[in-house]
C-alpha cells in the first residue's frame, strides 16, 4: 500500500512530537510514523531545563507537564568518597524569573505523554503506530519511505522526511556522510527508588571514573537514580553485560551517602551509552535528522530531552517558513543548530572530565567547588539554560 504525506516524521519520541506540534501550529499537515504500538514507560527520569520548558510553554503543553512534574529547589554536587556536598546551587525565584521558565524533573513517560496527547489531539497531525522504518530512498521531488507493519509493508511518499528515530536511526542510513553511533565505554544503570530526604533536589555524587545522580520524579518520595560506570556494549543493542566490578566499587564508595538506602534497594536497568558525532551530515535534499539520530550525546549535561525539544522546535519553524523549498529550509536548520549542539557537546565532555576525576585531580576539583560561590556557578550556565531559538 502506498500513501502520501507532504511532511513525514519517522519517530514519535520527544524530538519528533515537538517537530510535529510546531509544524501543526504553523498550519501544516504532518504524518508521524512510529514503531511502537502504544507509548510505554521506557527510560527513567529527565531534567527539563528552562531552555526546554520555555518552548513547551509556546507549544501549549507546559501547564499539563507542570501539574505532575517536580520543581527542584537546588542542584548539588557532592564527593562520593567523603559523602560531602561541595556545591549547592539554589534554584531561586529571581533566577527563574531571569530564565522566564521553570526547571523541572519528571519521568520520561510524563513528558512524552503530554507531547503525545497534544499531537494526537491536533487535527493537523496524523499518528501511525506499528510502523518500523525499513528503507528510505530520496529522489527528485519525493522521499519514498518503506515501513514494516503487522500487515506487511506500507510505503509513504513525502516531500520532506524528518528522521527523529533515535540513536539507532534507520533514516540516517540513507544519508551519505551521516554519523554512526559509537560505544563510549560507559554504562548507565537506571532505577526508580524510594526517596528518603523529603527534599526536591538534584544531586550528583562524583567518584573516580563514575558518578551517581538522584532527583525526584512523580513526587518527592520517588527518586530517579542514574549511576554511570565503565562498561562494554555492542552497537545496535540496549540490554548489555555491564561491568559489575565498576558498579560494585561505586556502590562501596557510596555507602555513607545521604539517601544510600534508596540507591541500595533500587532495581537496576542497564543501558550502554553511545554517541553520534555532531559534526557529521544532518540532511540531504529532502531528508533531515534531528535529536539523537543526528547527534546523540551522553547525559553529563542533563540536556538530552532539551536538545530534542530545541531540535524539534527549530526544525518545525525552519520548514514552516519554507515548506515548499526544503533545499533551503534544511540547510537553514543546520546553520541554526550546529554551533549550539557543539557547545552543549563540549560542556557534556567537560562535565564528564570533572565528575570522574581521581587522585590529585579530585582534590583540586573539590577545593575549587568548595571555595567558589554557588551563585557564580549557576550564572556561568545561563548561556545553556537561558538560550532562545533565534528568529
């Protein structure tokens, strides 16, 4: 069966749904094709910074998210070996007023759910589930995308195809020069556990070659817990054999930490960390990659969801401004996003280096964090959180 769509989005994740809602708000009809049959609670928690919540407000979904998300009171960095908090950055009303948007934490399913419900309710968005990308061919004035479905195959021809199908993107395979996911040599251990402090805080406990991040989701008594350690992975897979020795060493160093009971009782899911080089090709003549399909980043800056939202919103605006001329719209998108993503990637690498210090490097880091005012650190991040998509 062959169908037609002016704009087709492969992938109903955070980036794809944001792009669809942005395009629909500009009066364009969009089809989203997604492999899953129904949304699920894949993943764990997310930090949703003001650079993302500002966009969600524009799309009309922030109120629904805020009603169930958590607004943390502070972001803290601690030394796991000593159990000492080195830096406590309060998220004050005055800072939030400067950002003109909230800082939230939530389960991924909550953010995905409000975007999914909004897209499904919009009359200009057609949502197809159970459609897995099999093949993409770009030629002339059309992109032909073949999907595997329960009934066999479906072919959709479109003027523009947005590949928002994640780190293992099949759309990306159609672009010569596009990046490929590469194992980073690190593993994320993710879990949801019981909160113990009764405080809404984001806390990163730093340790040699590893760290643990905790913050509340759903309510202040339910913690999202992520531990990053060394680990092995094979391309194209999620469930992996993890480096148990690295994890056990991290847990041993964490025994005296505030909230360790929640960490110790957690049921862990293992996710290998892969990355995609952000300096590779993002588009062809009529095919555009966004989100993890274009530039998968590790979670050291807690900007994965925010980059997906920024990408989707920018892609939607660029295409809406020139929907009949993708050969102009897609390069414009890349020009707007490339440097921003590079800067976030640099910050991600810097945070990894800082968090995982050992020996003299750890001592120097701890001294620096302890001596510098917390307000200076959060001011330094206003380039990240205060970012607005250029007109």
